[in-house]
């Protein structure tokens, strides 16, 4: 090993140490959640960070049965799938229109939507709540879905428009010569080529919708319409929390997101890479 290689390796040591420390800080809470999920509540209180002495699956059974996780799962899946599906097609159509009609109005709309990325949802929650209330959509799935779609559109348009701008003009012209119409260009060329952006949009925005607590808690007052995030409060009393059941519920909630990432990983990673290169 020559001196140049040694110097290069030594330069990487601080970066590697920093990455190891950050990895530990990120993994440690997940380890605590997994350990706690297999502990009885008394053991959680007496030995909160140690390994379970008497591992048990009772927390998972109790969480599923007592909190009615079947209904909670159905509500969360419904809100996430409908919100993300509608938001995806609206954002894709808006991106396509902005890209194909390169006018000042289109550019202005694009900048206006892109500016929405920098607006925290909590900041706009009061006027959004008033809109939903005036529409009579309090305590309805439609009101929650409407807010999720509105919150997802800025990022979706920003991401998909960047991909659609990279579609080669030759492909578009060849399709037009073959008789492809305006919508056929979108459905057969622009939208398929934007699949990495769609996958990235689903993973990043879908996780936010699935894990959201604020909007369902604010708008859905019917206990039968609770989502997974609000249903976890079933195990939280005023002065005492059943942490074993709560952590088991958190693990159950995380499984669909992990599966989504596994299936969309190839497109998600390529979408991030392509976005970085552009």
C-alpha cells in the first residue's frame, strides 16, 4: 500500500466515523421499539432498554384485537390509496400540460405550485380547515382526502415535470407522425417514462399520508373512522401508557410502508439518482 492510498484512507476515517455515529442514532430507536414490542408492560417499566427476559407475542395480539386494527388498517389504506392515486394522476396531467404548453402562464403555474413545497402544512391548516368546514366535509373521508391531495400536488408536479422535460423531442415527433393524439402522448410516452418519479412520489408522499396524525385527528371525530396513527392512542391513558402494546402497534403500522419500499425500491432509487443528476 503506497502513501497515496494510505492518505486517501485516512481522509475517509472522519467521514466513516460520522456515518457510523449517525447510523447508530437512527437505528437505536428502531431497536428499542422492537425490543419493547416483545416485553410485558411491567418489564418495560423496570427494564426499559434491556433485552426482554420473557419475550411474548401478546402485545401484537392485544393491539390487533382491542384497538380493532382491521378497521384501522382499512381506513388508512383507503385514505392513502385514494389520495395518492388521485394526486398522482392530477400531478402527472398538470406536469404534462406545463411541459407541452411552454407558455408564460404555464411557467407561472409551475412556479406557484413549486412554491407550495416550501409552505408547511401546519401553517395552512387553519384556512384549510375552514374550507373543509364550509364544504360540509368535517368527519368525512372526502375532507381528509382533499387535504392530502392538495398537500401532495406541489411536490408531485415539481418532480414529474422535471422528468417529463427530459423526454426526447424525436420520440414525441415520431409518435405524432404515427397519429398519436394529445392524451395518447401522455399515456403511452410521458407517463411511462416518468415511472421513477411516480415511484419516488408514492414512497415519499405516501409515507407522509400513511403516518399523518394531525389531519385525521382534527377532521375525523367518529371513532369508527380512526386511522392507525390515531388508533394507537387507544393504549394511552392520561397518566399511564401501555408501551408494549403501543410499540407492537407501531411495528404493525410499519409493515405496509416497508413492503411499499421493497417493491418500489428500484424505481425509487433511480428516481432519486436521476433527479440528482438533472
